[in-house]
């Protein structure tokens, strides 16, 4: 196995491992709370992720060796995972503090791990690697989320074991260091002034905004259908998203990013239109199925493109941490 392949595998798995770990840990923190308490836990976490990620992009020049930093970051994750065995997550104050700490931890390492991923994958293969990340998240997160939150020791063991795999991938594959050279440093002003960046960021921001605004409408729409369809349509969408991410990843490397993005937006528009136009009993059911397929395929394409692939492409061999931070920010917001 060549050094380039080892670097790409290590970078890909580190990102996938981090996302699965973070989503699973955050899910455990949320269990047992609802309404205003849950909202506060979520808000504190997101604010901490955003602020710490911003700080990490500014500190990247002090950590030229990304991989060395990531080794310590993953090791700290082992200690954080072990805390789930002793934390009283039924206590709201402790859970709130833990949520903030989780956000700080994830925000500190995520931009740097994304920067390492971008530096270790060639642009002509980056979408495929991004698709693998989305697929691993799609399969890994539900497995961890299914663990009974009433068994904190089991939770801690599972999360610790998962982070151990990330550490082992570094020591077994022995990927080379990808230096974050000062000459490749870019400012936030230059990122925002990049027309290509804005041409992708603006529609991405509009999409996540519309998706959030229509979420309650979709919930009400599907609640009129009988079970188990009404309660499981999101699961069907997630499965389609994972498959779509892989297919779109290969197509994006072969045909280009813009075509995949345009197809995704077109599918979403047609999918939303079908829900509004077809509202009789029989046609509404068909429209619902069409929307699920369209939304699932689009989300697979968008998560592959806008969360992982496109910002590394636009950075063009320069340090990409700031691109990733601003690119993922609309999704957090």
C-alpha cells in the first residue's frame, strides 16, 4: 500500500470516526430531556462548537503538523469517553456542562481533521472519500444511538473503543505528516471574497434554511399517513441518503461537482412541489413516496458535497480549515 493511499485512508477514517463519535456522544447527552431543557443543551453545544472551531482555524499556524495534534486530540477523546461511565447525566447542570465541554472538544479538532483530510486526498478522488465518510456515519451513528442510555458503562466502553480505532488507524497505517505551511495560510477576508466559494455557499445556506423552515410542515403532512409509514419515513430517507452519497461521490469525481449540486436542487424543488400539487388520498401517497426518494437522494448528494468535498476543492492546495468552518457554519446555524 503506497503512502498516498495510507494518508487518504487515515484522513478519511479520522473524519468519519470523529463525526460518529460526536453525534453518538451528543445523542446520549440529550436522552432524558425534552422541550426547553433539551433546546438549551443543544444551543450550548452548538455555540461551543462554533466558537471553538473558529479559534482552531486561527490557531492552525501554531500546529503545522496536523497529525501530531490529531493524535493528542483523539487520545483526549478516550478520556472524554470514559467520563460517560461516571457522569450523572440525569442531572441537568452536569449534562449542560458536559454538552458545552463536548462542543469545545469537537470544535477544537474538527477543522484540523478536515484540513488533514483535504491535504491527504486528491481532488479527483475526494468526492469518493467523502462518500465513504457519509456512508460510515450513516451506518455507525444508528448503531451507537441504539445503545441503552440507562447503561452508562456500556456507553463509555463503546465510545472509548470507537476512538481507540481512530488511534490505531494512525499507528497501523503510519500516514505521513501533512504540514500546514505558513505560505498556504489564507485569511477569512480572502475566503469571503472568493466568488466560487460564495456561489456554492449561498445556495447551500438557502437550502438548509428552507429545510429547517419546512421540517414541521413535513412532520404534519406525514402524520396523516398510517403507521408504520408515518413513523419510519425518515429512516427510509437516511438509507437512501447513504446510497445516494456513494453514487453521487463517484459521479462528482467523474462529471464534476456543479452538475450533482444542480440535480440535487432540482430534485428538491420537484419533491416539494409534488407535496403541494397532489393532495388526494391516492396521489398524496405517491407524492409522499416521490418526495422521500427525492429528498433522500438530494441529502446524500448535499452532505457529500457541502459538508466535506467542495470546500477542500475550493481551497486549492492551501490550508482549508477556514473554508470548512464557514462552509459548515450554515448547517450548524
